[in-house]
């Protein structure tokens, strides 16, 4: 490291309006993207708090009905909360995907998936309020300004602007031989000039990441913050290594700039785009035909079955029902049968959803196989994993929703077939299951 070369490059950087303004503009965009991430994160947190308040209010109403020995709302005389069907039905349940504290560093796929879900006995993980985009298509352009997107896809362009004329401008102006006389180790001279911009960019990006970590309790997220810093630094250094090899053999500024832009296009646009295009061709966007069949055709077919056939299906899903006295009656209770159908529909929804998840996993497997020649997508997925905004994070969210739906249906079916009567004490036990 040569401080004299650093001082020279610093003067060159401050006097070059194109480089200075490009750097400042990029940093402003990064700051704005972080601000935008915090704004989205706090909006999600406020929404979750509002929903929790609403849920607690509705539950307190039911508890108040039990205390006052009221059957239900005055305008609905048919409701009887002592019946487990109505007490469970009137209890709201929500599943949340709380935003990661590092959400501002990468919103990832958060604008493709919902972050909360009201669970009813008829719910599914692919309801319209849950999902907008079903495939794991790591988009090259986001609707929101994303810090991770800026670093992974736009930072290399800034690096090109900052470094493209090192060693080539001197050749363009025909005083390269003078530089060679003053610096006999020309490669060392190029390396030190590059190191100035490397330190400038790495220091600036690390300060922003550490700043977000500080405001998000860096001690509890230390590993994730450290991982993002390491990931971003290695990513930036890899581009500097490639650019150094180009600059040391440069001829003119235009030729170097063209090669740098070609490398950026190849690794940041063409290869990721081609991989995703191939994956989408092999596994087209899932329009959920299986799922729609369940919700339309197959559901209606279940309602058309006679009670005995429905009962046999219920026994397959809930084998413990066969030991309940009510299920051994000669004549099956039609109302109980009809109220139990939701668990059958949920099982069909679950089977269809598993097929969709399987297809998505196969598509993701193709993308993972491309990491050997598609490092940008690897960095993007690793980054989103650290901020809990990747495909797997939302897959785990859907798993939690399915578990909540199953628990709700299991509870209502078991209570209906036991022919139990609900009091306040029993209802409080219900809440342990329904509130998750």
C-alpha cells in the first residue's frame, strides 16, 4: 500500500465530477433504500399490532359472553357459543411472519408474499390474500428500492465508473511512458489505485450495514450482520480482482469500459436471466390448477356424498373418531357430518399445496445447480436468507399456516364428535390451541 498513490487518487476522485457525483448518488440511493426498508418493516409491525389488538378484543367479547351467560350476539339468535362449533368459529386466529430486524438490508421476496394470514377452518396457504407470485423467480428489477438489489446489481456499475480509466486514460493521453518512468512497478501502481476505491466502497457499505445492525440490536443479530458484511465484501473484492486483470492489460479507456460492462452484463443479467428463463420453461408458472380443482370441483363432490361416505373419509383423516361413542351410532348426525367437511377439504387443499411446493422445489433445485456458473444468484439468495426474505422463509410461514389450520379443524372435529358443551374453562383451553 502506497500512501502517495492514495493521495494522488483521492485528488483525482474529488476533481472528477463524474466519479464523485456517481458515488454520492449511489450512497444516497443506498440510504433511501434502507429508509424504505425501515418504512415497510414498521408498517408490517404496526399492522401486526393492530391485528393483535383486534383479535384480543374479539376474544374478550366471547369471554364476556361466557361470564354473562349470553349465547352469542343479539342480532344472531341462532349462535350458541356453548356449542364448540360456534365458539371455535367465532374465535379469530392469525399467523404472522414477523419481519426480520435486518429487513431494511434486503426486502427480497417480501412484496411477493403476504406477511399475515387469518386462519379459518376453510383457509389454505394459497388463498388470494396470501400470494401474488407463486414461483421462486429472483427478479432482476424490484418494484421497491432494495438495498440488496443496489449492492448486487448496481454497485458493479459504480465500480466501473470509478475504475475504468485507471492505466488507460494515461495511454489515451499519451503520457503512459512518463508514468512508467516514475513507477517502474506499473502493476503495483494500478493495484494501489484500485485499492483506494476498494477501501472507499467497502468502508461505505460496511458503515451502512453496521448502522442498520446497530438500530436493529446488533448483538442479537451479530451472526447475520457479520455474514452480510462478509458476503458483500467478498462480492465487491471479486469484481475488483476481475477489473484489475483487465486494467493491467488495458489499451484504451473505451475498450476497458466495454469489457467491464460486458462482464457485468454476463454475470448480473444474462446468466441469471437465462437460468431463470430455462427454469421457467422447464417448470412453467404454476397457475394452481390442482388447487383450483380442489376448491371448485372436488369440494362440491364432497358435499354430494352421503353421510356414510363422508364418515369413512373422516375416519381416514382422524382415526381416533372411531373410538368415540357418537361415531358408533346407527344413524349419523347429519349436522355433525356437514360441520366436519372442512377438515376433508383442508386435507385435499394440503395435498394440492404439497404438489405445488414440490414443483417449486424442483424449480429451485435447477437454480441451485447453476450456482457454479451463476454466482450472482447465489449471493442474492444467501443475502435474502440472512434477512429472512427468501423463498424458504415464506415456505416456513406457509407451513405454520397449514399447522394452524390443521389444529383448528382437529379441535372442531374432536369436540363435535364428543358432543361436548363449552364453558369458560373449556374455552380457555381452546384458546391455547387457536391462538398458537
